[in-house]
C-alpha cells in the first residue's frame, strides 16, 4: 500500500509488532501468538518442530498449549455441528426426510473420504468418525446427548464419540509428556502422528458439514439447504459464546483471535497452520492459502472426479454468486449476515475466491463506517451506520473486567477422558 505526501504511515497494533511472543489473550485466558506479520506467517507446526529441534522446552510447551486448546475446540465444537444436522432436519422437516438425507449423506461422505491421505493416523481418525456418522448411530437427539456429555461438570459415562475424543486426549497427553521429559527426538516422531490424527478428524468433520447440506439441496431446494445450514450451526452450544466474545473485541483483538483460530484449522501451505496477516491503515487482512476447512476441501476434491458441489442460485448466503459457492463455505456468508443483525455491520468480511487454487481471506475494518456499501448489498442488507455496534451495559462490564482489571476469562473445555 503506497503513501502520498499527505498521508501518514499506519500506526500498527501491538498485536502485530515486535519480536514474536506468546501471551495470554484477555478474553479467553488462553495463550495467543503476537509479533510482526512476518513472524506470525510461520506456521504453528514449524514453530513446534523448531522448538523441539533446539531443545526449547519452555516455548515448545507454550506452542503446544495453544495448539491443544484449539484442537479440543475442533474436536468438540465442530463435531457437535456435524451431529446436529439430523436433529435440526427432523425438527424442521420431519423424520422421513431426515432419514433419507442422513442415509444418503453417509454414502456420499464415505465416497468423498476416499480422497483423504491414507496415512495410519488419519485412517484411524476417519474410521472412528465413520462409526459415529453411520445412520444407525447418528439419529435425532444425538447432538443433545453429546452436549450434555461434554460439559465440564458432566459426571456420567460418555458414549457419544468416546473413542474419538479419548484418542485425541491420549495423543495430546503423550506429546506433552515427551516435551516435558526432554525426549525431543521421540516427540518429533510422535507429533507427526498426532498432527495427522487431528487433520483426519478435522477434515472428516468438515466434509460431513459440506455433504449433508449438499444432499438436502439435491433432495429439496437450495432455500431449505440454506435454512438447515444456518439453523444447525446456530443451535450449537458454542454459537452464543463466540458472539459474546466477538462483541467485546476491538478490531485488532479480533484480527489476532481469528488468525489464531485459522492457524488451528490447518490453514496455509502444506496444511501446516499459517495465515498471512496484513495490517493496513484502515483494515486488517487475513489471507489463507487456502483456509484449512472449506478451502482445503475444495482443493482436495478438485483433483477428483467429484469436485465440491455448489449452490446454483444467487442469494445472500452465496454473496450473490451463482454456481460457485459450496454449502459449507456459505456458512461464512451466514456469519456475516448474523453479524449485521447483531452489530449492524459485517465484522469479518469474507474475500471468497471461486477458484479453489487461489487464496481466500477475511478483512476486518478498523472503522466500520469505512466498509464499502457493496459488502452489505451482496448480503441483501443496507449500510446504516446509525445502528452500528451499540453495546449494552453487560458487554461494557465484561470488557472492563477483561481489559482494565486484567482478569482471565476462562473458556470451559470438556474433559476428553471420560
């Protein structure tokens, strides 16, 4: 971005300047990476393996804490969304149609999973998912049971996804024990297996969240597919908690939060967990080549005889595009629409590219009044600065406690061992 003589250089956020460091994030109490955009472009995986090679057990432990927190979130929150589809479908459209969709989804999902890597750890994860997603097991009500069983204070015996969650927990425990014990060479070998297990887990869930609405679209209509996508996502337990955190973050905090989130989703080259952060005078741009969920799925399937199905009609959930946006990717547009409903403007604008081989991105404006009108109209909305981000007293207090008093807000995570 060039500057003319009348412009001053941008004043960069403290989140994106200085040496790379790992510090607590004020709203979650968890660790987050800070530093120059160049430093932050290095993937999580590279940072962890470098710390192991150099014997830096302190930084290795910190990077593992970031990674493990994100992966527990992937394991529980996004698995919950996959389990929610039959419940939402049956509630909104009846059990007969739900059974047809759930059965056909499993067949189509199983075929799509053939395109995933065949390493032993990925296969182990996807085999456990296959058992969980079988129509005989995945029925309406399973998602509610899963929510009950993954609350931090649940005292019963878990049944939904137990093998899968314990498999992740065991691999996490082993990686931490090896790091703390100084067994760095053994750690490197184990970490590659751990990584592949979580990637297989993650990609299997993402594929299910693409396949289910694709089947609904084929069996019914795009309108119903879009409705079920938004309803299933918004009925998950993490939905309101996420919006609460986003409500109190300023743009620089949101950019740091989303960059960390996307790294944990295996974004970037080689699926290593990297995001390019570009800070300009009026915005933050997060560029992922590709994003680790929808983008990686589109690239993988583009090399097969069955590329990602797309939505034919131009609607707000497709940013007004025809025959270009997969159902899974449409949930990013739906999040923008939800953001306008709650805040008056899209807090993270999706820079979607229909070409799966090109990067996508999220743009966060420092001043929402500077957001171009086109980012509203493509979502079927009208820009109205008079309603932008009106914080109520509850959110102001929440922010005061998190920032001024520097209290850690702890995000409750389930115990994966039960």
